[in-house]
């Protein structure tokens, strides 16, 4: 709804005085959107897709070249930027979608699981691009299943369950309020032992687990 795909039946959203309900076309010109499912023109290269997005946002051609030249390496797309987007891997498609949302520095950016399927190294590069956007004064709304990603990028976190908002706060606040420590799962190899060996070791096994729990409770509250 906030991306303009659906018009709200009640309430409103406003960016720089522009109403989503009453000035939708101007409203959506001020947002960047990386959807969960990539939407490309497969015959266009990555650079051409970024050029298209920049022109739709009314960016000056000379400035647009500089923007793309900076953005492509920022999200780690240099090697495939001149190839048709239809040939991209899943990870590269997500990186291109993120770059398309960021091109032109819109004041509000929506990212729907931008690093899903992206390798760890490239994921860090994408995180760097998002962090730079926030440092430049852009507001970013990110959806993710990765707590690591949320901790790395978000100043405020909203947890939703079954479409209902459950809690809102900073990472530190949510950890302090809801954190219950860490769970350590220990798997022991039991094959190769006789029944007598198992019976003999059962008492020691129970003692070790009890001691281990005490250690966890003491060191990882």
C-alpha cells in the first residue's frame, strides 16, 4: 500500500507534503522500491535498467551516468552490468533490484528481502549501499527474515506475526526485553557402543548434561 500499488481505503501517507491518496503520481516519484519478486525487461542490461529507472525519475543524463558508475560497483554488479538481465543469477537479480530502488537517491526506499539468495560477500556490499543511503538522509524500510541483517542495518525494528504488529523498538531494547539467552544443542555419537556400555555411561551422561546446563546458565544468561 505504501508503494502505491494499492490505494488505502482509510488513512493516508505523506512524503514532503505529498498525499498518497490525493497525489499518488507525485508521491510514487519520491520512493524507491525493491519488490520481493524481480521485475526486469530481460533484453536490457543491468546498466540499461538503471538508466531507465533514472530517466523515469527525471535525473539529468550527465548526472545519471555518474550515479550509475558509482552504484554498480557499490552493489557488486561490475562483472555483469553490461549483460542482459535475463542472464543474471538469482543473487545478481536481487542486487540489481536493490540498485534500481536506490538510483536517484529517493527520500524513501522500500526493500523487500533485498539480499535473499545473495552470497555472503555480496550481501555485505549491499548492506554497505543501504547504509550509505541512510547516511545520505534517505529513509529505508526493510523487510527481512534475517536478524543479522536487521541488526546490521536497522535503527528501529518492528516484529509482525500473522499480519499483526507485535512490538517496536531498537535492537538493544528488544534484546533486553525479550532475550532469554542462548540455546546450545549437543549431539553425542552413540553408535559403536554395547548395551552394557550405554547403561554404564548413562549416569555420567546425565551428570555431564546437568553440568553443561549450569555452565550455559552462568556464562550465557
